[in-house]
C-alpha cells in the first residue's frame, strides 16, 4: 500500500546525498548554509539566521564556527592528519590553534580514536566547552611516534548566526504535521544525509499534491540547539501541531524502527505502526526514551508535541554510528526509497483518518440496494472492500476513527479509507468535527 | 459445572432437526411457517406476520417467496436437476420461469457449483435482486452436455408476509436476555437447525424453572431482514435488553467458539468466557467483527446491544458451510447436548451474578463462629467453598461482582455463587442494587 | 542496589531465631510475652495486653491459653508423646485433660499425623472450638498398639489477655508504612521466626538512620486475631497508613515472592517489584488472594490498606509448611540477610519516590552549562546517571513519579533517585507533594 515512488527518485536521492557529503557541517556556520542551498534546489526553503547570544529557552545560541583548514604535521612537514581529507578529523567547534609545535604527549591528550575499529575515524564535538581536538583512526594514532608535531586549526569561533531552513506547505486545515531532520553532522551519510534526503523528497511529493488536509512544516535544523531555537521562536505555533516525525538514519540496510512519542498512543504513533505493519516488511516499534534526536525537545514536558522518530539504524546502537564508516557506501538507494514511501504511507494515514457518524445507525444499511454490495448471497469469501465497508459502518459511532477500523479489522488503512469514501459518497456516513 | 441435560434430550434434539431438515425455508414463505409450527410443538411461539413493503429501518420487507417445483429436464424429459430431491438446487428467491427450452450456454450462466467439492451442491440466494438460478454439483454440471435443456421454476414471488416467531419468558426483573436463531436456511443442518434446536430446548429448560431473575426473549427469525424487522418493531424495548446470544452452527464436531459483543467486555462476554472456561473443554473466544449472523444488527452503532455469538464451525470458515454437505450426518447429538448445556451455563452466570456489599467489611468476619468454616486450623488445603467465601467477602465492596470473584479466584462461577448464597443467608453480605 | 548488610547480621538473626525456637507460642499466652521480651532486646517494643472478651471488629479476644505439660503415657508409664520434646505435639488451644486412661480408639480420634511424611509432626490449632488433640508423626501413630493409654494436658484456657508488640519510628511525615509479622506459631522457624527476625533487624536499621521521610510501624502480632485487634484499636490511624508489608517465611531456600495488595497497582506493589527486579535475583510477583497471612485483614473491604506480602516459601505450598520439618535447619542465614536487604530496598523506593515538576520544562535544560553533563558529544554510550537525568526531566510533569521513571527507563531506582537529587540541587526540578 506504500505509494509508488516516482521514476528516478533513487538516483536523485543518492545524488543529493553525494553533493552534501563533503560539506563540513556543524550546528552553525557556512556548512549549514551550503547544505540548505543544495536542499533549496529541491524545494524552496525559508532560511533563518539567529544571532549568537540569542537566548533560546534554557539555552543560548552559541558563537558561529567555521573552519578553513586544520592539520597535524610531522617533522618532515607532511600532513599526517589533514582536515582536507576528512572533516571528521577535527573535533567540531574546535577553537583556533595557531601553528605550533608540541610534544607528542601533549598532542595525544587532544586525540580521539576507536581502538575497536582501527581504520575508522570517530566523530566528536565540543559545542559548549571551549576546547580543541582531532579525531584519528587507531592506526594513525599508532603511527604518531615522533617526539613533536606541529598543530594548526585555522577556525573561527565568533559571534555570528545559527542557521536553519523551513519549508511550509499549507493544507486545507491550519493544523500542522511537523517533519524534522538535523543538518549539523559533517561527512556522515546515514546520520543524517539520509534523513535530509528523505525529508526533502517527501516534501516535494506533498507539494505536488492537489489537496492536503493538513498543513506540513519541514524543518532542516541543527540538532538540539536548532529545535530549541525553533521552539523558542514559535511557541505560539506549537498548539497547532498535531504531531510529527524526526527522520534519521534511513539509508542503512536495517529494517525500519518507529520510536513512539512520549505518550505512545498518539495518532502519529498509531498511524506509523499501521502504515508500517501494512507494508509487509518487518519493522519494530519501540517506546519513547528521552535521548536520541530532536524528538527529545518536541516531547519535553512543557511542549509534549507527539513527535515520533522513524529510523533504521538506531541512535548509538550500530557500529558505524558517528564514525567515518557511515560513508557513501553505507547508505543504499532502495532503502532510501523505501523510507520515503513509508513516510508518505504514514502521512497518508494522517491525511485519511477521520471520525464518522453513521446516518443509518440502526441495524446495517442496505448496501445492495445502493449497488455497493454483492447481490448474490451465500458465498463464504466477500472481498476486502465489502468487509471494510461493514467495519467502517460498525465503528461509525462518532467515537471511533478509521485508524480504529483499520486496527480492528486488520484490513489495512487504504481499503478502509476507500470504503469510507464510498460510504460517504452514498450519504451513509458523515465526517464528525 | 454445566447443568446436567435431561434424559432423552439428545434424541429429542436430533428428532426436531430431522423433522425440520426437508423444509424449504427462505427469509419469507411457508417454509418458515412450517418451521415455526414444528418448533411450536416444543414451546409456545408467538407468530408474527409482517406485510411485504413494510419499511424496517433502512430496509423494506420483501415480497414473499414460495416454490412448488423446479427442475431442469433433458431431451429425454428426465429431471437432471430436481428441486424435489434437494431444495438447495434452487437459488433462493428465484423468480418464476415458465417451462421453456434454452441452449446449454444460456442455462449454464444460471448455474452455480463448487469445483473444489465436485459432489456437493452449494447454497445461494438472490433475495434483493430479481434473478433465477440453480445450484448443482460440479459432477452434475459436467454431465450437462446436451445442446438444450428445458427449465421450469414454479415459484411465486409476490406481496405476502415475513414471518417470525417469538417466545417470551417473564422473570423477576423486566430486563431481558435475548437469544436469537435464524430460520431462513433450507436443508442445511448445522447452519442453522442446530441453533434452532439448541435455542428451543434451552427455552424449554428455562420455562420449567420455578424462578428466573431475568426475563428471556427467544427469537426464531430469518437472518438479517428478520432481526432488522424485529428491531424496527421493538425499538422501545431495546433499552430493556441486557445482552444476548445468537446461536449458530452448534452441532458439528468442532469445539465451541464465543464471538464477543462489539464492546468485548460486556457481562455476557465475561459470563460466556467464564462458563466455557469452567467446562474444562477447549474453547476459543474471538473479538467481534461486523459480519456473521444477526449479532451484526444487534450490535450496530444505533443499538449496541451486547449480543455475542456461540458457535462451533465459524461463519464461512468450514468447507461444508453453505453446501449440501451440511446435512443430517454433519451434526452430532452429543455436540448439540453440550452446546445446550453450555448455553445454560452461560445463562446461569447471568442469573447468579450480582454485586454485594459486606455487612462486616472491617477485617474478615468470623466464619467459624457461624458454623460455616472449618474449625481445625493449620491445614494447607482448604476446600473450594471456603476459599470462595473468602473471595466473595474480599470483593464485597459494592463495586465488584461475583463474575469478578470467579475470574480472580479461578474457582468457577458455581462455587462462588454458592458461597455468596451462604454468606447472604448468614447476613454477612447484602446484594446491591 | 540492595543496601549492604551490616557485619555480623547473619549471625545475629540466626541467634535470635534459635532463642525463639523452643518457645511454645500461640495466639495468646506467655509464649508470646517471652517472644516479645527477646525481640525487645533488639528494639524497644511497646507491649499491649488486651483482655479476653474484648470485642474486636467481628471477633472477640479469646481466653488466654497456657500449657505446663502434656503427654500420652503407655502402660509402662513411658511418655510416648511428650509436649516437652516438641510443643507441636499438642494441638494449640487444647483444653485441659486431667490424667486419665482411655481406650486406644478414643485416643486416636484426637490424634493428627501426616501419612505422606511419616517422620514429621504436623502443626494444628483449635482456637475457636473447645477441643483437645495431639499431633504425632505417622510412625508414632503406628507404634501406638496398646489397648489403653493415659492422657494428660496440663493447660489453662481462661480469661486473660491477648498480647502484641508494636514499635513506632517517627519520620518527617506522619504517614506510616506498616510492617507486620505474626508471632503465634510455636516451634516453626520459617513460619514465622524468619519474619520476626527480618522485621526486627529492618526496624533496627531504620531506627539508626538520621532521616526517615515516612513514619514506620512494626507489628509483632498473633495471626488474624492480632491484626484484627490492632485494627479495631487503631481505626482512626488507618488513613495515615500509606501501605505496608507482611513478612513471612523468609528463611528457606526459595527465591522471593511478592504478593501484591488487593488493588495490585499501589505504590508498595510497584516499589516491591522494582526493588526486587533490580536485585538481579529471580523473583515472582503474584496477585492478591484473600487467604495467607495478615494482609487479608489489612486489605479487607472496609480498610483496603495496600499491604503486600514478602515471602519465600508460599502459604500452604511447601511440604514443610506447618510441620516439624520447618525447623532450625530449614532456614538459612544468607537467605535471611538477602530478605532483610530486599525489604530495605523496597522501603528505600518508598523513601525516595516523589513527583517532580520541571522548572525548565520547555525543551531540555542545558545540563552541560551546569557542569552535570558530559562536555564531549558524539559518543554512543552515555552513563546511567546521565540517562537517568534525562528520564527524570522528561517525566517531571507533576504527574509522573520517580517510580515511573525507574520503570520506564529500566535503570533501577537508585540511579534515578540520585539523578533527581542532583537535578533538584541545581534547581531544575521541584518536588510536588
């Protein structure tokens, strides 16, 4: 029942990811701007620039960070660690270090590696504590045997702006569905170029629709500080949000996992589980926990926006997480397309869900007379649409929804929705509210 | 704990089914009247005749259908398909066809068979779309190789009446339990001569009782249109109905299945599950679904009467369903008797269930002093009645019922009810409401 | 996470049990007084004496029973059954029998044995029906082959008092936790010298604490009549009791079982399950049933005090139950210490549980700025305390408790409590009351 993906989508998604991969993103800086520029070629983005020092809820927008270059040179003047080869080499938000020689021991205290994966470079950040450091593979670390090294970090960490992008799609109703992807990770693909790509193309698909019941808001924001900033600037808009999703790590080879919102039984939670169950592919639904991605902020006690999270690899739970192994080879086109279709399937449940009241609630209405039911009786196997009509009528008491009907019947949401449309057209049920 | 069945019951039930088997029943007509006449020999039935054209809820009582004869003859003038040999051969509600020759191809378009069961005749109806047809075995169909056949349906389909029977047993309280069986199927035994037989003898057993707490209403009605008609004519009585059962397919060799009412947690649902669990025989309880038998109508959104369904073979789920294989050999005496006892066991839970308030709620009352508890202490295995007294006292808070006590204790309803009676007699508990 | 037991505790507990073992206890009499005197050496006990004939709820305090001697002699004048060898030989509350000869058959009607355990003496009582009897091993019974025996029971059963002990520990709040152990069984160890010992040393440990949030009330009472008496004399105090535990059969080799209070979802129930789950040792939680020990009375409909029961061997479910095999060899020191630690762990959950409201509920507060969160980002394995802080903040909505946070997070209560304390200290959350 997942909507068919348009021709060439896989190629387009992978191309977007490839173009975004080399950029050195962080929670602020030109990497985010360049990322939004490229995403903006797929869908119009409103770009926001929030000055450093702006209070946002309990936090403050930090100084802006940009890097021109960073390296560690040996005696021979060779770059043994080189930011130009991988932006992961530099701890994000490293303060500037003018070129200077330092003893090996002093340098090593600033190095991060992964002994259990000797070829991989870890990804580390130090956003809120001024510091500097390099991330290296364990093999690189072992090869640093000279007594002294020259170190340089040509970065700026100074008042500037935090940048984020927003795409708003108005619908028939002012209530909004929020889709959020973080744009603060450097050369990591699954986390979260995959989420950015899926979000972008889902937005484009929705924009192309003639009709949307709900309004949709897509956020491309730096993790944590970005969602906090957006929430701080849009507090009056929060009550309009019916629910939403954060999209993360959607390109790897794992099956889908849906992480429920705080309450666990919100419409978005039921819609996601229904849509994924109907797909026929295995998936897991897990309870909310207050770490992970920006669903943390949306679900915080003061907001409690029911935002779930759709992912494949789980936050901190796969070996490649936050390492250089999360590279272009780690994400797969078919997985991206499947995630894209799954998000649309979830949103289609939200679009189609409604509460109905039967206009013929006393006994069943005579469907046959209206030409929408088989005329010949006695057979044992009525088709799904006919069963779905009976389910919708049975639950058309103004209390239950089509999601209830889909859950109870096991027929899948699409056929239940079709049945409701047919019954509505024949004036047998009426939408409530 | 199921009440013992009276001597000769099995023989009586089978004899009733045998007498009903040959009758050509449909949703209207003399077959229904003859059926009610035979059932009426077991218990007095109020017979209702509702004119064709009467609006009943969203439906209209159809014309009355009767058949004198129907056949297909070959060139030799032999009846190759003969209504007199099985009334299943004629599609129910077939309009009259004056004897006429028709090419084989034209005839075949009006024939129904079951390729997967070449010896069986299917059962088909066309109540609300004027049409005609014959049901034949696949082997008969294959043997029809001549170029032309003569066809005759000597039926009448004309304004008349819809007929149904009702048996009301007054109890101490005006609230009613509804038991319904459909009487519209021709020569099919399990579906639903078994239900008719069980219902009839349960009614007779209840009628013989000196005391009934609840009133009971037994309906012998054509499926769908019959329950709709009854509901249309008795809307003011619906609020008096506490719950009920449809009785269907109770004679085959399968274990019992209880299909819950729409809400799933009504007293009838808990009573049924409790009674069946106590029987010691395997059974299954399944959720409500809006197809099956007349529980569809009783549970519809406007009424929501908590009516469950007791069955063995499930609607549309056994091979013999709606075929000539559902014959006299398909139903078994002991299964009918067991179903009869099970229905009475369910009704006994409803009869005996109550909410109590302890008259000695602070700590346990001293049962020993009243001579209703073992005098010797220290043993590890008090008997069930003593445990049941403790359970009833523990739950005698005016909120819980004896069904709660039976469910929580696992002791079975009968001993819990006995304990309550004993405690009530000693002024230790008082019935609420 | 169970608190470490103090040095020498195991030895002290076993020594208390050994000193209590020989005493002939019953529901009244000097055996109870001597028991309270020995327990009183561990913690100050308020001793209550309630006159025989005092009405207590539905019951009456019985006459006091004391025994000097009891025996059965053969022709040779040898004591073939001798109360001095085991107080179990005499049915508790046996009325006096002046020395007299009786035919074997008459005697045997007063004898109780356990054919399935030929070496064990059963424990029997006849508190409320005047009677007399001896308990003997099956082998003893078989050896009684002479035609006549001389029987003597030198007991008194006369107006006196019912005795119980109480230890009250005031806390910051007047609301109380009730811990109750029965003191009415003669030479049986697990049932309930183990409970008496665990209760005594838990009381001593709590008394030694500088701070207790709740007040604690320890009861050392005869089973059933003792709790009824206490309840009758303290009805005005019942609303102050938040919940409690009966402590029984805690020394045998089985794992712990927690029997829930009547409602099943009380704070004590959740605390017990949480504490036991965190211990890492297997345990079982079972639903309330209205037999067993004094939790019956506390949970009765008029009181519904949520009192659970902690035990190893279950009431009536182990072979040694109420037999001479429940002797000093049947209880084990490490099991007693583990039970002691488990009770304290449960009480620590009650002590530490609270409902909080976040003072920074909109998005997460910035923990790093306050120095209570790791500065370096990107790692996949934050430690438990950091996760616990996020959980506590996420649930700090004034509705959820720390028990909720511990249950949802699976982190264990202790770390959740530590996190809350840390957050409270940084003015990030505020306790709701």
